C-alpha cells in the first residue's frame, strides 16, 4: 500500500486534474455552446465536440481508477502513455496557439493543466518506484495471451489511426473536425501506443486490471456514442465505419480476455 504522505500527494494530483476532466466530459456531451463558445478554441463541428467528450470520459475513468487503486502498482500502467498524451496536447497548443482564444479562462486552464499534470506526475514517480522496490508482488498471475494479443494489436492500430487523425487530410474524417480538435483528438490513440503494451507487459493481471477496464470504457463509449448522437456523425462514411469496427473488435477481444482471465 502507499504510505499516507505519498497517498495524499497522488490524491491531490488526481483531484486537481480529474475535476476538469469531469467538467469537460459533461460540457462536450450535453452543451452545444461549451465547445463552440466557451472552450479554449472553437470546437467544430458538433461531432468533434462529442469525440472530445468521449476522450475526456476516458480521462475521467482513468482518474477514478487511479483514485480507487489499492496500491501504486495498480497505477503504474498510466504514466508513460500519459507523457505521450500530454506531450501531444501541449505540443499542438504551443505550435498552433494562435487558434486559441486566450481571453477565455478555459484556454488558460488548458495550458496550465497540460504543463502541471505531467510535471507533477513525474515528481511523484521516483518516490513511488522506490516504495515498490520494498514491497512484494501483488500477484503471480500473468496477463493472459488473448489480452496481451489484443493490447499489442491495439497499439499497432492506434499508431496508424493516430497519425491519420493528426494529419486531418480532407476526406479522412466526415464530418471533418477543425485543425486544433483533430490534433488534440490524436492524443488518445497515440497515448494508447504506449498504454496498451504497458498493460500487456504488466507483471501481473492485478496491476493491469484497472487500466484494461479504463481502456474498455473508452472503446465502449466510441461504439455507443455515435449512435446516440447519430445526427452529428456520418455513419455511412468508410473511415467512420472502419473506426467503429476497430473499436468494437478490440472491445470484444478485451472483454472476452478479461472474463476468461
């Protein structure tokens, strides 16, 4: 278990960064003005806002998993993929900063959070890793072969998909998101290029369990949300169907692997 002092530090990190994720999730899903008029940049069309809502739902689930983890070992899957994710978001913010409305509080908060979150996390890692070195392994039961195969497959597919989303070529997505939203949306699949193999190679299933559940929440949201908000998505577009099929297949493989573990 974490020492009380370290536990308080991680809880502070989770709460300070998790609450904005909850607000963003609710705003993108349920308010048309949130993305268009209130967020750090104008998120258009509505499908892009819903896609960001799905992403921040994953972030909310991630912070809940970190908050409820019984040990630091159950939190370790997150960290290096999170560096990639935050790096993509901070990088595009710096490069295409002229697209932000810097007089909006949400733009300033966005910049603050994606500097603060990874830096604070990195300051906590050395003490946490030192603590793990003094503890026994949580379990000797490894991640099963089906889960490992599905996670490695996900990493490869997400690398390709992340690059396609980032480039935002005409016709690649329908409806096509604005440039900043496309670059930011690429952060999630590119994050899974590291998150997925980290989970596959976890020392035990106990350490990977929470991260796999978060992964399934994200994939399930992508399978379900476009049908709930179907008037905003082009479900006849080839790449939309491919993306939803990828999410559905990965979700089924992970779910089956999880149940037989």
